[in-house]
C-alpha cells in the first residue's frame, strides 16, 4: 500500500466548521473541497454505475447462507418466499424517500449526509461512524469468504487459515490500489463485475427451471415424506421477526448510489432512477434464486443448509455444481469488495470534510479518489481480517435499520425545516409511504431488542458510548485545523 500512501503532506489552511444550512449542498461541498483538496471528486458516474454499485454491494455471500436460515425458521414455501416479498416492499417504500433525499442533497458519503443536515452533527456522526465501521468489517468478512472459496476451487491455495487471510488481505489491498488510480477505474471494475455476477445468477436460475424437472419431482416426493412443522402463535411471530432480520441484512445496500451523490451526472434524475432500478433488480434476482432453490430442493434439505445454492447446483450439474457455484460466488464477492471499498472511502471523506474527523482525510487525488480515506479504510479492513471481528459486526448490523430509521425521520424533518429546498424528485405517496417505512423500521428495531438478546443490547451500549467518542474526534479535528 505504499502507492496509496503516496499523498501530499503540505499543511491545510484553517477551515471553519461547516454546520448544516439551507445553502445548496453541492455549492457548500465544492467550496469546502476547494480548500482541503488538491483534486476534487469527479462528476463522471451514471445510472448504470449506481445500479451496478448497489447490485455489487448487496448480492454477495448472504444469499448463500440466508435461504437455509429462513427455511429452518419458516419451513413453509409461502412463508419462506413471503418474508422476501415483505423485505422487497419495505425497500420499495423506503426507496421513494431515499430518492428524494439523494436527489435533493447530492453529496457523496451515504445516509450520513441526510441525518446530519436534518438532525445535527451527532446524529450524522452515529450514522456515518457505524456505517463506516460496519462497511470495513464487511470488506473483511467478504474477503475471508473469497479466501475460503478460492481454496476449495484451487487446491494449491487450500493451506489453512493463514492462506485464507493472505488471500483476503491481497484482495483488499489490490482493489485499494485499483481505486487509488481514480474513480473511473473503480467504476469500470464495478460495471464489469456486476454484469458478470448478474449474468451468472440468471444462467443458474434458468438452468434450475429448464433442467431441474427430475430434481423437482424428487423434491416433491421427499417433501411429502418428510414435512417440517411451521411454528404457531408467539413462536411464529418470533420466527417471522428473525427471518425478516436475515432478509433485511441480506438486501441492505440497495441505496448504493447515494454514496456517490457528488460524482453522479445530473443527480436529480440519475439518483432516483438508480435507486428504483437497484431495488427492482436486487429483489428480482433474490426472489428468482430462492424460487429456483425451492424448485429443485425439498424444504428439509434447505433448512439449516449454509450452502443451499451449491446443493441446488449439484442437483442440476452433478459433481460440477459445487465448483460452478463457488466460482460464481468468487466473481460475486469481488464485485462486492470493489463496491464496499468505494463506499468506505466516501463515508470517511464526507465526515472529514464536515469536521467530524480529521480534515486532511478529505484530500482527493487527481483521479477523483479520496486517497487518505481509502488508505484508512483499507488498513482498518485488513486489521479486521487479521483480528476477531464477528461480534463487532453482529453489533453494528443493528445499526443498519437504525440508520434507515434516522433517514426516514430526516425526510419529515427537512420537509418542515426546509420546505423551499430544491427537490428534483419528491417521494411518491408522501407522507404515507415514508411513514410506513419508518414505522416498519421502528417495529423491527423493537423486535430486534426483544428477540436478539446477545447483540442488540451491546449495540445500544455502543450508541451510549459513541457520544464521548464524537466529542473527542470533533475536538481533535478542530485542533488539527487550528495548528
């Protein structure tokens, strides 16, 4: 990573804290960047990149494991598919509100920008910091899975835990170097890998339905012989909540384009189109994959199976099925790595530009890459790979829906606080669609606290501890600016 670290070290000028205001956000951002950056973010991305970033980030390792978890909780075809439909509706209602905010506040950095402008610095800090840490942890988790799958595909790479971590670190560092060269390199890699991923999954779905006739008949026979029991009453409610929790974590990322607001051409039109295109693309692929698995496998072979896609592929392609699905997943996960690494650097860049982290981290190179933010994100992800991060990510995953909750609150706050703010796109069905998404988010958080006694309380504890961290970082950033 010495190439990534090759940045200018000249002292930055004093820059006053930027507070949320009614000024056009793009003008504010450009004025600030002109002071802190030798380069600037480049407005070179389009709708297809926005969809590719969302698809690349969202469709990853989760779809391999999640069907088995949901089938174990809800061993009924209608409930099994129903939670995915509910998750898709939740995303669709939320997409309308997210599109309004993304078009009205076209800043790179994700949901952080919305909460900070509507509610204040501390709310923005909570959203941005949890989003950045969980994204760095996601980078590590996905890279480790790439290492594991690579060892299964290439025996020479199957040399234990050290080899897996070496592959994971190499992948993270490799994409970091690629993105350091400029946003165009990162966007081209995203478009290519997302297209390959989508094509591979579509081919798998078509193959399951076109070639899986005998497997389907065997599945029906096995289903009638061994029926799993669906829980009832309170146990069914708990199972639904846990199933939706899995779905929400798996579909999270459909709003990927909002991490690149300043870099999208004509964001007033492109951001809403990319968000809705992402929701429909992701949910279509997920529903088709789950339906394909359900077509060729009985429920009792899906339930608890952490590699149900691989099992389904074996029914269609025989012993070639496992390597085929693992190869598809490696391509899929490489796409995810590229997207999430792009997200990480934009989150930290935005927080730094606003004085919630050290302002020098907002430095942008000539290729349009926030190079110090990219470097810190890459180092943090590598540390997660080398350390133990599972519990940290489990706690931070609670914030996924919490961040959406604050975003939907921001829609109501900004409609009242800044009624004259230019809104190239206005949420359809407002206030009802926004209210539905908000209520569903709150109910989900309450349900998580009641049902997930291990991780939700720790996440709430992190929320309490975040305030002193926020004060220290803000003080440190102001001190660094004053020097």
